[in-house]
């Protein structure tokens, strides 16, 4: 669509922008940053906090720049005395209904409200304190998320996130006037509602009203407990994001520095979830081929399309909203939960430790993994398989606390075993990555040849489109896979649960005929996970994705089935994919939950 | 030139609405809209937007569907004139809607009826049935439905009203886009007050001249007033616009009127010393109809306190200046009264209310300063001591 240009002046500087551009974006083009709170680049317009108001010549009211499109001849002042007074008042008002105990607050130093208060030098503001003691109760029912209404500025970013991006609508506005709040269905605790623990609301909450439950102290306690052997695993997406916690560019590849930092923090062994990502491909790829065989050869009524199961937010979404498709979920546990039981069995044996003395810590881009680790299904080793799950952000904080100068660290390597991985594993971090990794392996398994894409890069499954579809024609197969000769394998990928919903509704209506679907609960996949550094937006996520794909290309081994440690574990322990041991340790089933 | 108090009977008189519609349907839409513009009719719901222009904007939009909404939410404290109109001459309201529908090109209309007025539903449904039959005879395709309000004051605000009609929380929308561009279900919509629609119908009947001759330059025609408070003669009166408050008080006061709240809780409080110089209308103090008289027995602190309690509760709560501002104003005057804050704190609060006026998202927050500043200005002592 060709766009008309609109001419206007901002702070006396003339500019011409596309029709429909907001005043806020037009000002950005001139390098004027107008403060915002309710606005978020990922979300639909709200226009409710009003800190972004500007003065428009000839207008009685101050328009909210985030919500007002430019118009021809408009003259805008972004920092006039009138604007400054209004903005200051608004920040003061927000603080007057805010439990501003910054020094004790998890968001201290990374809070948008605090930053604004600092920018406007809100010192001894005059208005009355409206926060009462009874407002200061936190909801800590969920193992993933903490909700503290006394820190909420009612910007509704979380509501829009949960609704627009995630199609979950666990959070909604209730009441009006002075009683208006963000609440759950019937005001139930977060752990008893449809919330998937994806943490996307946390990523966008400007204050500490929504944060992850943090387990930093528990992990330090374990590290300093001489009787505990503490191993840590790191998810693929952490290594291209943790640098942001130290002011580095999004997408900076800092795998080696992260390993060094973890070792310096005192973890006994630094291992890699990427290893179990490779293992997931072996198990899940075999599962897919088995299902296809059962369907095509044995004529069995197997659940297809098969759905990936690496994303615990997606699993819970499925349990609540598409329980009739639970059989379609791959029985594979997520890589984190494959790692846990292997650490406490296979690995414990190798290093001669009792699993009772072991503590498994995960560093995850994800808040839903905290919930996942608490699931009753996740005790394959006979113990709690994963003891503590920390977000990328929490790891950043631990490194700060320990006084480690992250950026200057030398690179170190993961410990072995459970530390070796491939490029196929690292791309699990971006949307489409699991699909790509699975195709690299499955195609080769079936045909004996590499996937027919330049340099192994399966471009059609990459990128930030909400729903992606691809077909791979399988031909010249090995004799044992003759039933797949000529089959067109249809796959689809969704990231962000609202896209997952679109895809599932297509499956439900019978409109689409896929064999295999990858879903990641978070927009852009794990790189946009609910535990990743804040802020987030498309530009940042694209940079992280670029980091992921660079990391893949830089790896010597880029196909999961070529991982020597994977070969070894099948030889000496698991024996075969979907075998007896795998079944006990690496696979599980989920059960339906109600919508309300 | 000052007008004398003059009772008028445009609204409540019976007319042959079918005849008015039949004649109107023979004219072009533009002709009728021009008449409405020419008449100087401005919206009677409070904001006072020229009705003919609103229709013209809605007409000029291209869309497969457009809507007419009759705003019968009537939530402004002290206002009860729309109820009276809907009780006495509902057929005129329906005909006004149809006329609007014809002009803007809408085939569907909704009456957004205040929840407390649900007792009117049976009779309204009967009227609508009869009306639909008449329209069939006239071969005019226009269908009217009723939507029962949610009971929140803010739902009278036209965009919150549409949110509520669409099944969401009654939160006002950002403007632009205006309802005439993207209104109910995203379609061009003309939202008009009950009384406005009846006046439009009367202009359809008589042409613009008769209406235009009434009132003043900026405030043409007559207006239905809801008179309440300390008055021996409370009730509904249709009066020609242009009188001063003094004339009004002479007619309706109890001889001891110290202040009049013009325009309901969100309107202005005028003190006795200003009665003479205050014109009721757009060049003076406009009103959606509510006129509350207070005599010397009233505490203006209590009155302001009541208003602020009302707004603190009835704000939808989405935007900061209004949600928190209302609370601060309310708690603030209480603090000054109790001596917790010194009297000059009232000036801080007035500055705050100035911010609310220009930075709030909708008319509710924008008009809280009306009662606040006017009462503080006129009755400062009563607030402090
Ligand atoms: C808080 C608030 C409440 C309102 N309540 C009403 C109402 O009850 N009835 C009404 O006609 N207009 C009400 N309005 C004005 C409407 O938004 C709108 O301007 C009006 O319905 C347009 O009709 P008119 O042009 O005929 O006046 C309210 C406005 C605000 C800001
Ligand atoms: S949320 Fe922000 S402003 Fe509020 S206490 Fe925490 S750091 Fe301070
Ligand atoms: S964690 Fe995800 S599902 Fe839960 S409330 Fe936040 S956005 Fe919604
Ligand atoms: S919880 Fe956070 S994101 Fe949600 S409204 Fe409150 S401050 Fe905004
Ligand atoms: S001004 Fe008040 S009623 Fe209007 S949008 Fe803001 S909070 Fe809601
Ligand atoms: S950022 Fe524009 S109103 Fe909140």
C-alpha cells in the first residue's frame, strides 16, 4: 500500500512521515525520546498512562503521543512547560499510589517508573500517600511468577500481552475508579488460573508488579553447602542474551564467558542443556517417524500432527485450552527435564555421586520452566529432577552480586560429559529451530543424505512470521523407510501462543494437514522467553536470533545425530531412542486442566 | 439582549412523526443535514458538538454499514430529562433516530438505555414494534434495538458506550478515530443524545428557522432542564436558551439560593454574586440539562466531597490523571479540612486539576476540574474551615 506523507513540526523541526505514524514515532525519527509507560512496541495502543502527552499548537488538550496519529500541519512541543508540568504531575500521581520501596525492590535499577521518577527529579512530592498496608500482599502462589499489586501502575501492558500475544487472558482489569486493578478470574491465585507461566507479562511490566519468583539465595546456599554437588545446565537461548545484563549488544555471543562466570560462581560442573536438545532430536525424530510408520504402514489411528513439547508454557496452554490434543504432543520431556534425570542417574553414576547429594540448577530464558520443574511428572530419577530454575536475568544478578566483570572474562568450555552439543541444539533457541534440527536429522536418517538446503540452513522455517509452513519432499529413501518414498512432509511452526491458537484452530477445523508442528510459547521462540533480559522488542529479538544462527554456523558439528556424546549415551546407557530407559527417564504424558 | 424566561414546547408536543419522516424521505440527505447545520442545533448530551456537522461527517464516510446510537445513559447526577422524554414521546426519539439513519446512511440504530431505566423496556419495545411497522409502510429500512446499560457513569461517554455495547469493559477509547469515523464495531457511527434527536426531528418538520429564532447566537433553540435541589418547583422544563442565571433563580429558587451547580456533578458551580453575569448556554455556562440549586443551609464542602466521591468511584480507572487525580483531590480537601495539610495545599490541588483537565483521556477526567475549581474559587473558606 502506498503511503501518503504528512508534514508536521516537532519542537520546531519540520519532518515528513508516513500517514498513520504516531506523534511518538515521528518524534523518535527526529531523535526525541518521549517518555512512555503503557506503550510497548509489541502491543496494541493503550494511551492510558498519559506520561507521553505533548502540546499541540491550537489544541485545548495535550494529546497522548503514543495514541495520536500525526496530521498535516501539526505543530508539536514535546517538552514545553505545560507538558513538563503535566508529566511531572502524572509521575507524582503514579508514585502516590505506589509502594515505592525501591531499595528493597527486585526491580531496583531496572525499573521504568523509577527511571522516570529519577529523570523528573521527583523528590519530596507533595501528594498524599494512597497505599495502605493491606495493599502490600504479594501473590506468590505460582512457582514462576510473583504478582505484587502494590507495585502496579495499571498500565495494562500485562493484560494486552496475555490477551494479544498469548491468547490466554489470564489477567484482566477488574473494578473501576480507585479500586481498579489487574486481576485473575475471580481473583484466584496465579497458580490456580489458566496462566501458562510464560512470563511474557513480566517482560513487559514496567515495574516490579510482575516478576519471576527468584531462587538466587537458594542456589547460593546450595553452592556453599559442602555436602552438595551442584551442576548447572544452560539453555540455548541464554548464551546470546545474558550479555545484555551487562550492557552488551543484544545477540552478542558470550557462551564462553557465561561458562567462565558460572564456574567462578562456584558451580561444581558447568554443563549444557544443548546436549539434551540434541538428545531430544533423537527421541522426538524417532517418535515422529514411528508415528508416521504406524499411520502409513500399520494403518493405526495415531495422533497426528505430532506437536513439539519443549515449551512448558505451550504444554500448559494445551492442557487448559486444547486438552483433546494432548495425545498429539510428543511424549518427549523438554531438554531441561531430560537433562535433570540424566544428571541424577547416568551422570551421577559416572562421577560417582549419590543423586541425593546432587543439586541440578538450570539457567533458562523461561519462567514456565520453573513451574515445569515442580511438576509431579518430573521425578524420573526418583528425585526432583531439576532443583532450581533461574532465568537469564537471575543469572545476570548473581554474576553482579559476585562482582564478576563479565565482559572482560576469557572464554572457557563446558565440562564433559553432558557438555557437548551441536549447532542443531543451539538453534532450539529461535522459532523454527527445533523443526530445523529435527529435519536435519530425520531427513538424513531416512535418506542417508543431508537435507537439500544450502549449508544445512533450512531457511523456510526461520524468521519472525507468526505462523510458518513448509513442505519437504522425501525421495530416494533407504529401503527400511520405503513407506516414506515420495511423501511430502508438511510442517508448521508457531511462536507466541496467539499464533499457536491460530494453528491449532486450523488443525481442529481440518483445514490444515500437517505431520509435525513446532510451537514455542514465547514470541520469536526462547530468545524472546519470559526470563530473558528486559526490555524486549522485535529488533532485539531479531538480533538475538542472528546470534543463534551465527553460533550454529560456527559449530563444528551441526547435526544432533553426529554428537559423539549422544552416540555414547545410547551405546552405554539408553541403548536406543524410545527404548525402555528413555521411556522411564525422558518421556511423559500430560493431563487435561480446566479453563477456569 | 437579555432573554426572559420563556417556556417552549418543541420536545413534548405530539406530532405526526410518520408524516415528518415521509416528507423527509422525499428530500435529499444533504438538504436535511444542511437544515440541521443551519438551525445551529448543538448536542444536548453535554459536549455540545454541532449535530448537523456530526451527521455530515458520518454521512461522508464510506462503509458497508453505519450505525445510529441514541445515548440514553443519562448518568449525570441531577439529570432526569431523557427519562421523561422517553416516557412521554418515545416515538419522536425513534423517528429522530430514523431521520439520522436516513441522513448518514445507516440501517441500524441502538438505544443505549441506562440500566436503571429498564422499567421503560416493555413500553419501548411496544413502541419500537409499532414504529417498525410504520417504517415498512414508508418503505424505509431502519431497524432499532435496545441495549441495556451496564450501570457505570462512564458508559455514557460515547466511546466507552460502544466498548460496552461490544461486550468489553466500559473504557473510553483514544480519539481519533472519532465515532463518526470508526464507531460501533469499527463502523461510522453517530451517537446522539435523546433530546438532540427529538430536536433534529422537529427541525425536520419545521425547517431551521423557527428553531434558530430561539436562543442566542451560540446557543440556538430551547433546552430541557432538570431542576432539582433547593427549589419549590423541581421538575422538567423546556426553556428557551439565553437566560441568565439570575432569571433562572428568580423563577426556580427558594429565595435563599447561594449557588447553582450548572451541568451536574461535572459542571460548574456558580455563586450568587455571579448570577447576573452568567448566561446559561455555550457562551456562558453550558449544561446537559441539570440545574441544582443550593440554599444557604448547604455545606459546599459536603457538596464537593460528594462530587469527588462520585468521580473517584465512577472514573473507569484506566488513565492516571483521572484515576489517581480524583483520589488526590478527594483526600486532599479532607486533609485540608482536618488541618493535615495547610490551606495553600488547595492551590497545589488546583494545579493538579488543571493537569487533569488537559491530560485525561476522556471527558470525565477532563471535567472534574469544573466543579473542583469553581467550588474552591467561590467557597474557599467553607472548604478550609
Ligand atoms: C463521563 C461522560 C458521561 C457522559 N454521559 C452521557 C449521557 O449519559 N448521555 C449523553 O447523551 N451523553 C453523555 N456524554 C456525552 C457523550 O460522550 C456524547 O458526547 C453525546 O452522547 C453525544 O450526543 P450529543 O451530541 O447529542 O450531545 C457523556 C460524556 C462523558 C465524558
Ligand atoms: S517497582 Fe520500581 S519504582 Fe516501584 S519500588 Fe520497585 S524499583 Fe521502585
Ligand atoms: S505468564 Fe503468560 S499466561 Fe501467565 S499471565 Fe503472564 S502472559 Fe499471561
Ligand atoms: S502488572 Fe505491570 S504490566 Fe500489568 S498493569 Fe501493573 S504495572 Fe502494568
Ligand atoms: S478520564 Fe477517567 S473515565 Fe476517562 S478514561 Fe481516564 S480514567 Fe477513564
Ligand atoms: S505511553 Fe502514551 S499514554 Fe501511556
